[in-house]
C-alpha cells in the first residue's frame, strides 16, 4: 500500500458511504471490473458498519497491493472498540451481537479473496481483506510455488 | 435527502435517487408505513436502481419494509436491482426468499394489478 492509499475515518453512517465509494473508485482506477468493484464496495460497507455498531468509530484504509504485474486491493478496517470475544464464532453464519443477522463477517469474507481478523479484547479489531484483479487472480494461482514443479 | 414517494392510484412508488445512508433507509421505512395507512395503498414499488450496494443492512431494511407493509395490507415489489449488485447479493448469501422483484416499473405495476385483481376476486 502506498501512493494510492485512501483513509476514511468512520464516525457516522455517512462515512460508510464515503468509504465504499473510495473503494469502488480505487477499484475502477486499478482496472477491476464493475462487478468486482461492487463486491469490494459491499464488503467495505459491511465492515464499516461493524466499526460503527461495535466500536462507535474507527477507520477504513483502501490501497493497492501486489507488484508491477499483478494488482490487488487491500482494505484495512481498524477500530479501538471492545474487540471480538470469539472470532471463530463471529465468522460463522447467524452469529450476531449488533442486532444484525450475523451475516456481516462471513458474507464479506465470501466477497473477497483473502480475509483476516486480528482482535484483542478491550483494545480493538483490525480486519484486513483483499481481492485480486480478475485477470491477476489466475496468474497468482498459476505462479503458486506448488505448481512450479 | 429523503427518498421521494409518489402515489399512483392504489400504489406507492419509492424511487431511490442515490446511495443512501443508514438513517435515510430507516426514514424510508417509516415514511412508507405511514403513507400506506394514509392512502390505503394496496402495493409498494421500491426502485433500487440507484443504490450502489445492497448490503445486509439494506437487505434487512427492505425486508422489514415488506413485512411492515404486509401487516398494513400492502404488497412490496423491489425493482431495478443492478446486475453487479445482484451478483454481490448472491455471493454474500443474503436471504432473498422473501423478496418479490421485477425487472422494471412496468412489470412491477402489472404484477401488482394481477395481485389486486386476484385478491378482489378471492375476497368477493
């Protein structure tokens, strides 16, 4: 993540719309398809709302990852809220503490290629998720070490 | 900016004009519930073509609108779900079984007309 990084502070529901708009805009600049840009924007929307509901405030950073040939978008959502007591359960369907239906985290994970949660009770949560550009996702699979022989 | 709601005969048509913040989604729910009673509406059409995403909050809110409307005697049809938004909703695995949809306004109006005719016939 470097020059293209954009950070959006999340403190109100309007900030969620701004954050997913930035994600969509960056996806467009990096050559992601419209559908993939919408998948990314939807995941940002979910994670942004999680910040608002569970922590009250935080930030979402979107940026480019990969190398000269392959491009991914990385989203890092960070808060200093109460943390998640049981991450494994939070990633299961139907587990919700914020009045939702417990779809947010598992649903967002399905929209992205990589998804990671770091959390510490009383200190906060950081969700890092990324998605490869469609044509590069195949290149990543092709170049995986176990395929090189 | 509140979502404009047009009254057309026995129906209400809510045309979402842009991405909505959460509080505007809830406002739309309350506005519709209020107007169904005031106008004795039989059906609601919500045009979501301008929504940039339909995430779990928006989907849940739309479902609550449909359920509330049902209790008030009206049917809800969602129109204009964009192709990329539809892909995201499926991949997210949103529960969509409750959802009555139509491709566009014309089809939604025809569905509501059919529904109203059937109900009048069965009721009479």
